[in-house]
C-alpha cells in the first residue's frame, strides 16, 4: 500500500498568514484576541487559547489597548471604526485578495457604480465586502442575477462593478459574468476568485480518481473541507473525513493499494503530518512522504527579502496583476507591467494557472502580508548573464532593429537595448541605414558593460563570416560558363560590378547589351538582381569577368526569325552619312539605305531628304547573314508612284536640268561683272 498526499493540502497562504500574525502577537506578550475564530479548526483555536489568545464575537467587546486580530475573511469599514473607538490595537490579517476586493467596491461606488457581489450572503467574507460600500447587490446563483437584471426597472446602461467571493467556483462565476455581459452595457468585471481553492479541489478530484481510499482532513464545520469530501466521493467509493489522526480506522483501508490524503484550507500542517504518520504506521511505511512534509514545514516559515529570487505557482490572472503562491505567509503578485519587457505581450499568453515560475522580489510588505514580484526584472537579469556568455563565445543572436541614430543603429535582443555602430551595421558608407528599421537581423555581441548597462553589437561580424564562407565556396567551384544570380553593387564608365554571393565580378559595358549603349546605367542600376555567367576568371588575382547579354537576347537572331527580303517595315533614321542613312529596324538591328535608294531622283546628300529620328517606311532588299548587313530602300517603294508617261517625265526632268544650267551660267556672269566693278 502507498500513501499520496495532495501537494496543495492544508493552509492557503492567506490562512497561513493569519495564523502567523496571531502567533507573532501572542509572543509579544500582549493582551491578544481574535474577532471570531481565526480559522475554522477547533484544534488551531484551542492551540491559540493555550497561548492566551481569546475569541471575541463583536468589536464592542474589545478593550482599550487590547490587540484585536482581524481574521482572513476581512470585516467591514464600520468594524475598523468601532475598534478604533474602543481604543484597540488592530492587527489586520485580512487575506490580501479579499483586501483587494474591498478597494474595488469602494472605488466603484465613488465612480457612481453599483457593486454587485457573487457569493453566499451569510458568509463572513461577503458580509465584510458589502461593508465597504453603502449600497450593493448580492446574488448566490446565476438565476437570481438573471431575474434581477431582466426586471423592467433595471436599465441596461446601469453602471455596474461586479466581483465575486474568493472561494466561489469558476463555473458559477463564468455563468454570472455571461449574464451580466448580455444585460448591461456599462459594466466592469473583476475576476476575484482565489485560484488556490480551485487548484485544491481540482487536485483532490484527480487524486481520488486514482486511489481506492481517500482521507480528507479538516474540521467538520468547515465548508471548504466538506466540499473537498464531496468532490472526492464523486471519484472514489471509500472517502472518510477526519478531524485528526485519532479518528482513523485501520479497517477502513483493508484491500486498498493506493490511499490519498487531502486537507481543507483551515487544516494546520501538523495535523496533516500526524494523519500521515498514523497512516504510515497502519501500512508499515513510516517513510512515506515524510520528506514532503519537511519541505512543507520549511516553506511555511520561509522569509522573503527584497532582491531574492524565488519560485512560486501561478494561482490567478486578474485584470491588473498575476497572483503567485510563494508557499509563505505573503500574498505574491506581479503587476502586468512587470510580466514582460515586451508591451505587446499579454500575461495570459505566456502564463497559465498552475505554472511554476521563478520571480524577483521587488518589495515585501510584512504589515499587509503582500509581496510585489517581477518576472520582467528576473528575465532581464538572466539576459544580462546570457549577454556576457554570448559575447565571450561569439554567439550569433537574433535581433530587431528599432531605430536609427546619429552614430548607427539600435536593436533589441531579449528586451535589452543594443547599439550597433554605423561601421558595424553592414550598410555601405552613405547608404540608407533608416531602411533597416523594423528588420530582423543576426548579430554578434562584441561588448557588454553591465554596470553602465551598455551593450554593443555587430551585424558586419556575422555578414563578414558568411561572406568569407561564400567566397571560399565560389572559388572552389567556379568555372567558365557557370551561371550566378547576383546583385549590382556599383557602376563605372566601363562596366558594372556584380556580387555573385560574396565575390564581386565585372560585366564590361560591351557585355551588358547587344545594343549600342554609352553607359552601363542605360541597362542596370545599383541594387538590381540579375543573372550573369562567367566568361573568364583569375584565381590568383581574384578577378572574374562576367557576361550579362545572352544569345537569347541577341536582336539579330530575332530579326532573322521574323523578317525576310522583300518585307516592308517601319524604321527610324538613326544616323546620316555621306553615302546614305542608317535606319533602325529593331533595337540593336540597323540597315543601310544607300543614297541612291533614298529618293527616285538624284540628291546631293541624305540630309536633303531625311533627318535623324525620322520614321520612314523601307523595303528590305538584301540581307548578308554572314556579315550581319541589311540593305534597305525607300526608292523601291517610290517607283510604284512614277508617272504613267515615262517620256513626258524624262522630258520634264531634262527641262529642269537645262533651267538649272542656265541659272548657273547667269550667276557666273553676274559674279564676273561684280568683280570688274569692284576692281575699277
């Protein structure tokens, strides 16, 4: 037979804190009383009576200078005032989670909102909460809430603030919240359930499902303990509720292989230990989970100090903070802004109830029994440790560029600001560093100064290594004709330099295009990604000659495919010579129109008829494929428009020529006369 004790059995931190405060007050030899039983456990109450601590039922019973301990359930604001009037010294053991609800309903009323409390009306905690506002509504079930919310006299825009008893069940709270959301448009909801109770009940259900017998330890008058017993009976046939070890019956466990033990929130650890010890004697297993109890007792007296690193369990995720059970008398909480360094991260995205996390103690308030914690600070401390390791080991880390400043770039690595000097940014001098903002990059940490909180990184260190490896790979594999996809890095008057993956090669201007170009900029620009091939290379001088134009890009091939002798095409006059004009048929393909083929008559020079840039129709009369020469003719097209009477045309031409000869003769005579007159 084996015995398994529930991890969350016994005191929750709120009850544990209250007990600690009573013991502390009693040790100081004061006249100490508690306002009502400090917890629902007669053994604990008797223990305090033996220490001289008495119980009073009303604040009016308090005596001047008497120390009155307020139990974890909390009390109304009126009780505090009455105790002060009585002249009593107050030790407030109210559970911090309950104290928070007091503040919520009080602030809500100041805002003009009606506090709505989900819980048991007669429960001391609910009575105390209601005492922190002048008017409120209390509902024990979803049906009660729905009936009230749907009544005609309740407007849908009524300002409401809704909270719940800390020991309420999750299912009850969710049903009530859904009803309120549907009925009211001006609603604020605060999930004030203490997750410790829910975790204890959930753990009891799982444990009882795997055991043949269950022992529930606690006072029979404790509703919390009774609820645990009921849950266990739903999963296990043999369940017994005992007040202490003396009530255990050895015959009850006959035939059981696994026995589970759980306890209510008001059950002291020493009673649970006594039950476990007796169970061990019954089954002759004295060492069963004794170590667990040693740890439990050690944790119950554990103290906390600012700056400590501690481990706790997430017990709840509220609207402004995350609740943490540290296993001590303090109620731990993490404000939302201390969960993560990333403001976009929501606590519920990275934390879940039941998670075990390590946190940093920011502030301890022993008087209120609270402990402010920070996950962000501890994560930051760990990152600084990591930074030092990354710097020493030259580790490549991922980062996000967040801004550009005068000296370079700023990045974040795990929430830490890292400065990257311009010389280490990987951006060429004069380049646009602002374009890198928002990009994910890889870098190396080159300097860490924790005292000054300064970290320097280098993107160039990573790219340089990658480039070196790429260079070695290229020079090991390069061969003539090899094709690469590269990026144009710079332009000169004689060509373009292209990065083919860590190595720069040059494409001469003559290898950029089949057309006649004056500068490389007519074909490519810096930053263009192009496909190139190796024409030649020199591994000694580390020079590579690249080609860009390919046979497929050759316009002559296109001409030979698409055009034939006799075709009439549109062409553009691109150059005038004394012997004729060159006309462009395709970009990169020109043909010659001989001077004799420009017009159907004799002309002195081509520019008498044509001009550069002029569009003309020409006829392809001959193609010399071997020498890549094309003969064109405009005259061949004009012959079709000659006069029908050829003789008349010839006579007219002769008459024009005769007239021109006469005119020339007249000009010569006139010049001679003018010369003679000038001589006289």
